[in-house]
């Protein structure tokens, strides 16, 4: 959770303990900051965000990976967008290297989104 605060500038980070399902799962709540060049009437500069994190071990030569789905709350059309983030951690010798990938998933039944935007 420190990464969300220190590197991603999220505020009010709270998380539940990992549940020992397969994979291990936990819920995380944050206030996610908007980009500095975005402003929308009636929307705060940080948005309540609910995350589900799943951790997998020994996946394709990775030490572990965390798959996270984030959904914004309390904003117009919040159900139209989810952000999927994959954190990959690979062991090399005595070090662990990390890579982060993300994609936006649009629900076009909630809001019509042009195809060129959906490709991001």
C-alpha cells in the first residue's frame, strides 16, 4: 500500500487483510488523484477508488504478480471505466525487478466510447 501513497500519490489508503483464497485477494480503497490538467465541475481533485487485488506466485518465471482492478466511485459514469493494472516481479540473482502494465476497460453499455479511445 505504500507504493499507492508514495509513488501514485493516492490519499486515504485503506486495505483489508489478504484472504487466503487461491489466488490470495484483498480489497483496497483510496482517493485517486486526477491529472493536473483535468478539471470537471463538481468533481474533486481526488476520486474515491475501490480496488480488488489478486496475488499469484510462480507465474511464468516471475517471483509473483499482482493483478489489480480499479473502479472509480461517486463520479458521473463511474461504471463506464475500469483500470486493470498488472505488477510483475521477477527475481534475478539476489534482486527483484518490477514492471507495471495497465489498460483501461470501457463498458459501452453505460457510455458510448469512440473506438480510438477504447484501444488504449
